[in-house]
C-alpha cells in the first residue's frame, strides 16, 4: 500500500506537495485541473517497470498502453527542459524485507520503503538522465539505512553508490564505476560485483517491481455491453483498462468466496457482485450463462427491479455496464492490490453514486480465505454524492477518518495546487474549497431573484389589465 506520494514538474504540476494516501484516496477537481495526471504518473512508472527495455528511464506508453504520454518534452512542466521531474513515494512492503550484511554479519529488517528520484532531459537529444535515486528503509518509525546512486563527478556516463547507516565494502581491484541505473529505480548488476556486501540492492529492485505489479487501472469509459462473450478458461490479470475482460474475470472467479468484513459470511464471487448491484438499486440479480454445452460463449442475463423475466445485459441501463467492471475489478484484484480508477460513478444516478461509496467501504474491509485483502483504492471522481456518503459513514463510525484521504486540484492559482480536505471525526470537511461542487448557494439565490422578478412582473401586468 502506498503511504504517500509527491510529484514535481510533471505535466501541469509544478509540485503536488506530499499526498497522504489511504485505503480510499479521492482526488477531486474541475476538468483539465490535472487530477488525472497523478494516476497517469503512477501508471507510467508501472509501464516502465514492466517494460522489456531496461535502459528506458521512463516508458511513456504505446498503442495498447494504459496511458500514452508522448515525449519527455511533453511531460515536463511548461515543456521547459530546464526543469527536472522529481518524485518520491513511500510504501509498505508486502513482506518484511530481511537481509544480512555479509561483512559485519548484522541483520537488517524493514517494513516500509521510501524512494525518491530526479530525472533530467537533454535539451538537444531529448535523452534522459537520472540525477539521483535514493531508497530509505524503515522499521516502524526507526530509520534503518539509506542507499542510492548519482552520476560520478569523476567520469561521465558512470555512477557512484552512496549509503548511510550501512558501510559498503569495495571488492579489491574494482577501479571502475557502476553503469547507469536500470530504468528509473534499479541498481545495475555491476553494483553487486563492485561491493562485497551489496547483494540486498537486488531485493530493492524486486520490491519496486512487486509494488508496480500490484497496481491496476480502470479508465473512465468502459466498453459497451455485448450479447455474447467468449471465454476459453483463461484467468486475466484484471478486467482490462476499459473493462473488456470483466465477464472473463467473473467466470475465472467462480470458485472464489469473499466476505465483506469481520464476522461476515463468505459468499461466492458472483453473489457478491450481484448483491452490490442490488444494493445500489440497479438490478435484482444476474447470472452468466453458457449458451450451449459444447460452446465457449456466454450471455449475461439480468433481472431488473420488479421484473420476473431476465433480459440480456445490453438491454438494461447503460450505467450497469459501466459500473459492473468497477465492482468486478474491486473484488477480483488479488490481495495487496492498488486499484486506480477514473470516474467509477459515471452514468449512475445520485442514489447509486452514494451506494457505490458503501460498496467501496466493503472492498477495503473485505476478506478472502479468512485474511484481509488489503486493497487500496485511488479514485478520481466528480461525485458529490459519493463524498457525502463517505462523510456520513465516518460520522457513524462505519469507517475511520484515517482510512479516507481526499484532495482537491485547484487551478485558480498561478500554479495549480493539490489541497487536502480536512475531514474530522464527525465527517465534516473543515476547509471546503470555493465552488467545490459548483456554486450551489449562488444558484439558489439567483433562482430566488428570478422567481421574485417574475412575480413582480405578473403583479404589474395584472394591475395594468384591471385599470
């Protein structure tokens, strides 16, 4: 789980400031306010970590990528190559990191890692260079060690390794310097050969790759429903960027059971999805049915509210086909996943948007095989109803306020800012930004003025006609 994040000089952001991340992290803002850029940045890092090109510092994405960000010049703040993209984040390790200094025979353990890096673009060639990368390991609040890489001051194109609270011992005869880092985060193999006791840096590389493997993304527009779905027995990693693998994920989960919190009975996966849709007031039930025994094609039969007969998924409201990938992804993702979603509430009426917030609480409380699933949700949304329901649930103690973080992308200033919403234990927001969800009071006032003007006009017309 990501604990905090900060991004500088990326797209519209001079500096996001430190973003506190929680199990439910919400980002609000007007259109073109830069709120989507935060998820896009994380997805670019994921694409880079999973790229086959170990020398690519950033992989901005290709035709089938989740995000396509173009060249580095298009990413950098104000397209000014005098700037450098800097970023830092902290995450809890999936398993406690353990290693041994083979020289001093000292054991080290860490349960969280902070990482920061700075990347600079060449003005002529557009080639990228890592100016710094650094890891800081902690066990609870205790600092364990810091280790990183930066360009060598002695020889161009080579790097030096520096550390604190850990003494690196160089192998005799090693007079060269290590080559540049792998991607934006990785220590090259030469580091292990250069120092006697540096094998653990490979564990740091692996920890980064595990972090980004745990991230999945669902975009703002999901594909429309089909009448038939083909499934050959595969188990997809996710529902896809546009929800195209939603039914495949449903079918692959037929033997899974999920419970929605402590002392809750575990239920089959499909029942969990159906119950969520029913709670949101969208349908009464649904089932995925094979059209023939010797075929690999399936249809989704939906029973709408008040109807005794089922209909095909395309024959019900568009909002159902848009929210079903959201629900399936949330419960389908493996334990310790981080799910980035854009506008999960799209095409839902207000009461369903409110109920969706309750479903998201179920997601972060859910268990599988008796263990917490430990899911983190990073949600870009425009929904006032979604936020209001979370405020209510905080006041009712259904969710601790610490498990929700909310930020507002404010473009009213010269440089965009990301402002934290201060939510207290009663669910109140202490610092509502001006016109956060539009000028509601202004609309009410102007409506009242217009109504009074109309009444005055009618009185005048009535008075004139009676004379």
